């Protein structure tokens, strides 16, 4: 029977993903705060076969507009990354409007601090942590990796961070996205969202500045290298990626920015781990480069 190259590639892809799925162990709903909320839990994915060496860790923050989402929204990432020799952690956190945005950020910082103190029990290296996230999770990842106050309050320094991977965020510069959204509404009309960025981040302009990752970028703080992934078909995420890249470069912080055109906001994240996916190749290159530094 003749097998076309496309069919053969599909067969090999399924085989790789099946092997990848079998190569991971999941420990679910680990509490990162004693007597905490039901969302103060995280999932830990480890290679099925333990190794003697402590493995680098990818700490993932889900998206959902700070209002929805779950730590299970990880698609292929745990499969492919555990296969490549990483421990993968995905965290939950409390959501708007049940808590204020500052409380939500503090939840994620608590989860990351727990990982630093406990991940060695799962074969992870507490001093080699990559922080990543999609959409709202991208804002949280970028902020935690630039504003050191959140982790310092938990007794954790930037020295344990190997890199940051925000994926298609639109809020690295919150005043700019609020201005863009409200100017568009004024020019073109249409209904403003009832719970838009101004409501999510509060009405205080100083707070908008303080909750923006670009505000806190500076040299000699120990800010880790960045890989910024974005969908260039969305003008907001494209502009925000460019703004964050610019301020990181100006401070001498290693940064790579990659836009994947044949995609959209959700697919960019969900396709991470797909064979031959260009954003995935950039991710692997970034992780491999900095995992051992």
C-alpha cells in the first residue's frame, strides 16, 4: 500500500504525541497555601521515569481575562516539556470580581514561592524556574518577572528565575491599552464592555501604571531573559509585545519577540507543542538556551 508523505507525517505525529502522553506523571490539586481557598491549588507534571538530576521547571499561569480559566488549560505543553526533561507546573488562582487584582497577583506569587520551596520533592530544580502564561496569564507572568516586590514578599528572589514566556498578552502597558480601547470606542462607537480593563484594574491611573510590567523594567534588577510570543494579526497584542520588547532591550535584558501569523489568540497558545509549529520551535530554543545557565 502506498503511503503519502502527508499521511506518514500524521502517523508519526500521533505516535510522538502518544509516547509523550505516556511519558508524564500528573500530581493534581496540590495545595500551595495551608487552609486556603479551593483555587489555591496547582498541578505538577513530571517525567514518568525519574532522573537523578534535578530538572528545570516551567511554571504556567492560565488565561481567561482574570475572570475565568483553569490550570487544566494547558493543551500539549506538559506532554512535550516533560518529554524534553522539564517539570511542568500549572497553577490556579482566585478570580475577578471575587477578589481585587492585587490579591489575584499575590495568589500567583504564593504559588510560585511554593514551587521554589517544594518542587525538589518532585524532581524539579528550585533554582531553575521559567515563568510563562497566556493572555491574562501573560500579564501576570511578565509582571512577576519584572516587579520583584511580589516575590520578595514571599522570600523569593529573581535569581531563581531562568526566563519568562508571556504569550499574546495585551496588558504589559495598561494605560496604553485602556487609552486605545476608549479612543476606538469614541471614534467608532459601539458598546463598551461592562467589565473592561478600567474596571478590572481599577479607576486609579497610578495603579494602572504600577500594574504594568513595562513600568518596572530596569537594568541590574536580575530580571530574567524574555521570550515574547504574539499573534501579529491582533494590533493590540502586537503593539504591547513591541512595547515590552523595546523597554527590555533598552535595559539590556535579553529578549526575543516572535509573531506567528498563521494563528489567532487561542491557537497560538494551544498549538505550543505541535510538531513543526514555529512558535514551539522558538520556545524550545529559548528553554534549551537558558535552562543550564
